[in-house]
């Protein structure tokens, strides 16, 4: 950018001394918010169209400003734009450049607006499109999960509570649990748009403006649902930022839970899943190692996102109305969290394509830990009309017996079983069969094969 008389701060007439370079460096946000240039120019274009429609600026000036703004957009897109820390942020960098391109009339662009409404207009537009981007990434992950689930409907594994064998489940059913989480995430992100979708532009610094502006017009132009109702609240409000950060945190938390689980399952102790070489790393000293680094990254990074949510909550805590510099940090936090989450979703999608169940081992573990005990209790209720509590006690005694004899439930003889419950017949042995066990959970949402297929079909139809 050529040097000219405009090369001083916008408030240069009022504030005679320049800030120290330290203050400029700390106070400026241009390195962070320059990525809002498209949103900022979009907002300015809508604003000047509106100013012209309302006869606040002339046709000629409007066109000049539009010409300048379009040129600036091209310059920034083509990396031909020189950002200057002295002009603090993206709004003033663009305005300053507009002066250079079209001269004094650039000064009309800021009629009836302030950076306070400008910055949140930009950020809202940005978060809205980031939301759609996240949701389309989640769609991809959902698709990959369903694909893996489809291949594993009949893969039987132990389901855990307290990380102890609980009941047998299908690996597909387990995977479809992720799909539920990601569907909720998508919905949570979309729900946020309801509150976000109010146009801040035109509330100006904090009290509105005396110009006869048309906020409904810019609302439409910028794709918002309606204008915000209260100018003071508008410039102070960062709830939409918190909502976004919260949704990111929840989604990251889901990913971290899955990551942790896969790390455990991949451990040599469990050995329930295999990770392909594409997603593991080696050790610098231990030649045998294949470490699940990427899963550990996913587990760890959720912590950064919680931290970002807490930073923003803390910035907002006790902050009086309306605008304060404290708020300037919101963008860095949002961009960082968004980056971490989108990376995490992409990484997780890769991981899904590179894991395979160790079916033999899954079955082996599922066959230990008396996993069909509940099935036996249910059987006693159904077959011998026992109250569930009594059936539970009988089964516990059978488990104790098996443990004492160092046998699995299905290795106990009928005689041994009959010692505890004389009514039992040879038929009871079928309840110890894991496939029967999984397939018997036909209640809505359960792990029966038919249920899983229904859910897979349902979610495949959704997208
Ligand atoms: N760069 C500022 C921010 O991000 C824009 C708003 C500045 N407003 C002000 N009154 N200093 O928050």
C-alpha cells in the first residue's frame, strides 16, 4: 500500500500521539480478524446499498464505494493487500484502503454504523457458515460410521459398564451409538442458528443511529431472519459465540470419548480392534511399537476446546454493557476452536476407515465374565414365571458356582444347574449362546440384528 496522508489512525485528529509499537501490537487484532475480510466486505456492500436506497448517500458515491470494496476484496484474495497493525483490525484496514482507492468519499461508508455492530455482523456470518461446514463434515463421519456398522452387524463383542463385561452386543450397535451422538451434535449446532440469526448491523456504537436506515433491508441482504431488537444488548451480546463454543466442546467431548475407548480397545490387554499402519506411529527406541497417536491427539484436544469455552465465559463474566476491548478476543477463540474441531472430525473420519474389529478376540472376551447372566435371569422369569428379583438371586448363585468351579456358565452341567434351580431343563443352554443373547434384545433401540438394520436404513435415508 502506498504511503499517503491517510496513513494515520482514523482518530489521528483527536489523539495526537501515536500509541507505542507495543500498544499497537497488543491492541491490534488484524492478524486474527483478517480472515473476516469477505464477511466484512459483504456487510459493507449491504450497508451502502441500504444507505443509497434510503437516500442517505448518492448513486454515484454508492457505486464508487462498491467499486472500491470489490477491488479490495480481489486484492486481499490475491494476497496483494498490505495489512497494517496501526489500523488495528480488518474494518479499519479496509476503510483506510478504500480512502486510497476512491478518495474522500470513502468516508460515507461508515455512516450510521460502528465497528461494534460491524464486527459482530461479520462474526455471525462467519459462524453461520462454519456451522454448515461442521455439519457437512459430521455427515461424512456419520456415513463412514454407518459403512463400518453395516459390515459388522453380526460381529459380537462384549458391551461394558464400568469397563467390566456387562452384556453381549453387536459391534454395529456400538458404532451406531456414535451416530446418535453426531446427530445430536448436528442438531445442537443448527439450534444455535435460531438465536444467531438476528442482524446486528445498524445498531451502531450502542444506541442506534439518527440516520433513517432500513435494518430490514440489510437483514434480507445478509441472509439473517430479523434485525436484533435492542441496540445495547446487540453490541454486548456474545451468547452466539458461547453457544458455538459449547457445541464445539460437546462434539469434541464425544470424539474424545470414542478416541479413549478405541485406545483402550487397541491396547495389548484388550486387543479388540486393529489400527491400520496409516493411522499409527512408531517409537524412536522401541522397534516393535505401533502407537495410536492420532487417537491420543483427539482425546487431548477436547481439553483445548473446553479451555476456549471457559476463556470466553470468563471474559463475559461480570462484563458491564456494552462494548469493551475485552470482547476482541472472541474471534481468536472461535477460530482456534473451530480449527481444532474440524481437524478432529476429519482425523476421526480417517480413523474410521482404518480400523477393523478383531472378531475372534471380541468373541473370546464376550465369552468370559459371565456375560449371559442377565439372559439367564430373564429366562427364569419368562420360562418359570419367577419374579425378576428371585431370578436374579438364583442366577447370582449359578454365577458363584461357575466361578468356584472355574467354569463358564455354558460349561456347567445340567445337574449342577439343577442343584440351584431344579426346574431347569436342557433348553436353558440356548440362553448362553451369544448370538441368541444379542438377538433377543428386540426392545426398541436394543441390539437385536433387526433393530440395528432398521436404524442403519433410517440414517442412510436421512442423508
Ligand atoms: N476489533 C474490534 C473487536 O474485535 C472491533 C470493535 C472495536 N470497537 C471499539 N469500540 N473499539 O472487538
